[in-house]
C-alpha cells in the first residue's frame, strides 16, 4: 500500500500489515494498541529531528523489519547530528515514560502505568546497540568518527550477535512459561533476519 503526504511517499508493506493483523487477532489488548501508537510517535521524533536539520524526507516505509526513512541530502550532516536524529525517537518515548509515571503517582490509574511501561520498553529496546536499532545507529555514528565504515559495520554486527544470543534465550524462556507471550520470540526472529539480510 502506497500513498503520498505532501511530497513524501508513505509505503506500508504487505508483510507489515499481515504481521499487525496477526498480532491484533491473537491478542486484542490495550498494551498492543498503545505500543503501536507510541511506536508511531517514536518515528515522529525522528522526522522532527530530520526537519530540524533540514533533511528532505523522500519516503517513509513500514516493513517487517520496522520503519525506514529515506532521505535526499542526509550526507550533508555530520556524525554527531546523525546520532542526535537517531536518539530523538527513543527520547520521545523517554519523555512520555516520565510524564505517565508522574501521572500514575498522582492519579494512581492503571492505564497511566501501562502507558509508562510501554514507553520505557520502546525506549530501552530501541537504545540497544543492535544493528538496525537506534542504539546501533548511534554507536555506528560515533564509531565512524574514528574508524572506516567497514570496520564500524563489523563491530556493530559483532555487538548485535552478542546481544541477540541472550535476548533469544530469554524470549524462548518467556514463551515456554506462557505460550501467549510470543512477542519477544517474534522480535528475536526479526532481529536474526535483520542481521542475515542487513536490513
């Protein structure tokens, strides 16, 4: 599915839609819906940062491997600015995490606690120094100040594998304990595919 917003092409792949529909059909909880909403706000953080640095966005694509923003003049910024753009997504989630945590303290509403938890998980997960995550992009930007792209990619790949092994083990243990908690197992599979296909 593809459409245009102003001069930006928005593409939603069939695999992404299929995955979302499967997850919704298997688990119709507020946690899942709120995760999808705050994940979009996370991407808005990246988009606002790109706009701030006057980077033209050509395409915003949602696929099985997550969100991908294609730009026109990204090479015009330095590694530090690139790291800031990568950090702005998790920063949005960290801000919402603190806000809803404060709301929960004062109003003691379960929904506020859930929103706070969702944003913490999104921020923590995305800040992991994994290949395609924001944390990996931040690490890559910092490494590029001192090493070549080839060396940086080798380091990121090695770190990603080191992260994936215990994460996959934990995801499998969670799934064995409760077969309804399969989200981490799906995430670990997608992470493995990301490393294999370098998405």
